[in-house]
């Protein structure tokens, strides 16, 4: 199975800060990488697909980059409604696997 | 509007089975794969398997292969996930999610871009 490692596991930032979350795959997955946001008690929500493509309806302050084994999710200016846990997910090979998550809190 | 609506919570005893339903509306039922993802309390997301509602083809994560069966009923636009031989470690929220199919070199499998999710079904396994 392809292992997905996210860092940090949690972070605290101020409103307006630039936030970066990283995701490392245990092998080359090209750009077969998605990012999800999950708010407390809710189902996950697709933010970014294929490493860098913003899902329809997602605010433009979210962006994704990377290929191969190293990927990043960036929130350009953190808003209070961005409080959530973020997960990366690979679909290069089965089983689909998720990273362990990054919990984002407001300082 | 596109919706996936799941059945309510289930409480089961160890060793029993549970069957969770996921009813789709607002789009052609057969045009997306159904996937099942679970999440134990305070834990991350774990993909369990998928079904192609058009062909009935399925695929399962190795971890669950001996215990999980995913089916669909096209007459009522509903997908199901049945998990058997339950233990306390199966206590979790179970989500269905739709997503496209990705095909490469004649092999097709889920594209993980799950754009619509059910609300989740809590399954509690307790004696």
C-alpha cells in the first residue's frame, strides 16, 4: 500500500496567515493526489483534485501543488471558517489511501 | 440537487453483520462509482471499497476483503455496504461517496475525487 504522510499533524495560525500543509507519498504517484477538508462532525469536502485543480465552488485562497512524492496545500489567507482537518489522498494505486490529517486551529 | 442519503445509526453485537444503505438522487445513478470510507472516532479516513453501479463490478481493500460486500439496487438508486464478523474495532462512522472512474491501460478503478458524500452512518459494536 502507498503510505501518505502529512505534516504537521496540527497547527495554530492567526486569521490572515498563510498556511501550508505538506503530504509525502511513499512512492511516485505522479499527480494522482486529492485534498479534502473535514469540519467537525461533517463529511469530508473535496478541495483540490489532481494535485492542483481547484474543485468547483472552493474559494481561490486554497491551492495545491506538487507531483511525484511531495505535495502541498496552501491557504493564502486563513479565515475562521477554514478551521478543520485536512487530508490528502492518493489514487495512483489501490487501495486508495489517505494521509493522517492536519488539524488547523485559529491562534 | 445531488444528494447521497444514508440510513440512521446502527448498534450491533460482536460477531454480527451490518448493512448500510446509501440512496442517490439528483443525477444519473450509474454515472459515478460508489465508494465506502470509514472513520473511527477521532481517527482518519479509511477507504474500504467501491462498486460500479452500471456493471456491478466491485473492488475491496485487502484489509476488508474477507468481510465486506458492496452491492447496489439500480431500481431504487441505492448502494449498500455489508460488513460481517463485527468487532469493537469496527465502531466508526461509515460514509458513502460518489466519484468518477479512472482507466489506465485497460485497468479501471476509482478516481478518488469524491465530490459528493453521504452524511455518514454511525455503527456501534458493543456487547
